[in-house]
C-alpha cells in the first residue's frame, strides 16, 4: 500500500476500507514511499509481521511523486486530520520526494497537519545537514526514533549502517530541526527498553529542549 490508514489492532487499511469501517470522523493518512532502510532494528515489524497482500506495506516498486500526488488528490480531505510520511522503509531514503510532497500537501490543503516519522540519519545518508530541507512551514511534526540513551545501546538495537557515529548524528538532526519544525518529538519503545533507560532518554530530551514519547510496542 502507498496511501493507507491505521486502525486498532495494528491494522493497515486501504483508505476506502478505512472509510467503510469508520465512516465518520477524521483520521491520519500515511504515505509509504520506499522499502529501503539504513537500519535493521532488532524490534522492527518489517522483520516480524506477516500481512495479507492487500494490506501489505511492502512495495512491489517505489511510487513516483506524480503517482502519490494523484492518490492524495483522491482523498476525502474533509476527513483527513494529518498526512504522515511513514512506511516499512525509512522515508528520508527518498528525501527529495518527501519534501516535494510535503510542499504539495501544504499548497493544496494548508489546514492539514503534516508529520515525518524518521530514524533521523539523513545527515549521514546525504553527507550534509538536512534539517533545513523542511523550512518554510511544510512540516508540522518530526518524530525521530531515539531508541536508546547511549551510542553503544543505540547501535546494538538499530544496527545502523553508519556505525557508532549514528547516535550523535541523529541527536544533532533533532536539535537542528527545532529551527524549522514546530514540534520535534523523540521516541523510545516500551518493552524494548526498561524504565531506567527510558528515564535516561527523558533526560537527553530535557537537556536539549525536545519532547519524548514512549511508543507502545507492537508485536507481530
């Protein structure tokens, strides 16, 4: 699925099926751009979750930007509360596409909130500071996977392809985003980390003026 909605029980539904199940009220709509990821997290659902083909987030091929725009144009926008760039891959592996589509959403439906869920490693991916790509009010929230309180534990959990420097680069990206994105949120996953580790993650966020959200662990 390229454009989808999430429902209780960790289910991913085509938008039409979401509207049938929940015909009233607004909902977040997710945009899935790629299978690629520069991490191989030990707890990632892409390695564990089995899904029927009609509800799978695995892409047979990456959608073009015009294709995604066409799918967005078909949405019942009065029932959309937020557009979220998040799939089984890392969205910033297609950073240019994400930025172009964020601009498109804000140009066509400026009242709709936008969010990017990311591992925060795009600086290492592109060899430059990337937070400024989200300038101009195109992104309301960036949610960044903090995952751990130190670089060793982070690498153990994420197996990031860039090695031990990944943790510090992710934190720098988060702090840089504060200049361009109104809401910068860091996340850790319950059950993956104990309360002591979560408390240490909270201190990291407090020291940098960042918010921390503890994500519910979703098993397969």
